C-alpha cells in the first residue's frame, strides 16, 4: 500500500475513534449509559499470490476501525440515590424489558413513571413489560428488590400492581444501541432470558436509586488526546508523502 493511502486510512480510523470517544464524553451524565471503544486493526491485503506453501501475502492495507465494542452493557456502573419511589437501578447484570412501537427493547435507565392510564413506563413513555398499572387513587407506590410493584389503595390497603422483570443476555456487549438508552437483542447478544430480579444471574432492583453513566471522563480524555495526536502525526506523514510524490513527478517530467 502506498504511503499516501496508508496515512489516509489511519487518519480516517483515528477520526472515527475520536467520534466514538466524544460520544462517551457527551453521555457522561446519562443514566445507565454504556460507553463504547473503537478498536483499531491493521487491514490485510485482500488478494494473495500463489497457493499453499508458496503463497505470498502482500503488504497490509493500512489501519481501520476493526470493531466498535460496547463496554459494560448490562452491568452496573454505579448507583446514585434519588429517594424517588419509582426510580430503580439494577444492582448487577441485566436490563429492563420495555415495549416500543417497534417491538421489545431493553434499557438500564430506570427512571420510571406512570402515564395517563396509570401504566408504568420508562422516561420515554415506553410501557414496562408486564402491563403494570396503578389504579386511580393509588399512592405510595414502591418497587421491591424482586421487582414487585405495590401501592396503597384508597382504603389504605397495600396492593400489588405486578412485577417488573429483568432480562439477562449471554453476551450483553452484542446488544444493538437504538438511542434514548434503549438496546435491541441481536444474534450476537443471544435471546433475552427474562425473569425475576435477583435470580438466575439477574441483578436485584434497588428502589429510589438510578444507575450512573459508565463513562470515565479521565480515561475518555486520555483516549481523545491520544487519538488526536495520532491523527495529527498521520496528517504530517500524509503531507510529507504527497510532497515526495510531487517531487518525483517533477523529476520525471
């Protein structure tokens, strides 16, 4: 691969790495946010000359972002006490299943609320799976560690409204981010294993708390600086290679 193309591919890769890291920094205060990391990899030559023991592999094709891996998806990043009864954090593995207009999704953002029908939803209005509703006149709602939602009825009796489930995944890092703190199951993540919080490897629920963002500002700033310096170094290499090529063309003409 010629030096110009090699430098150009590296510049593009480090620019993408900066974008991924900048998104992590922008979500440093987003509850339940799982940061991502751009993994760089050398690109092998697509074609190979010869076969078997006589095969000859040509020089590489520069560097590119080999994968963008989500870090800690489905794992607790840290809890912040809010005291609000419908705020829940998953103290361990798993995500909350919710119903969206595009089907089932999953989230670790546990700032729950009720809509006009008394249905328990996430902050975006997506109903929590299980059709959990608080009747008119309900007060003092609470969520137990096992996900049981209770409330006080008009006559002062404690009643159950349903149970919030937690979904665990064989490979949480394989979940696909949909935005607004939502994730979608993929073949890489495996199917959701829904059930009672605190059982089967699922984290229990902590009421009156929210999960902090998983972004480390210190680590993210270090990554940004390193990516920026690498980008600048390859910019210089690109300019040098371009000047050398132009000089060679001037000599031959």
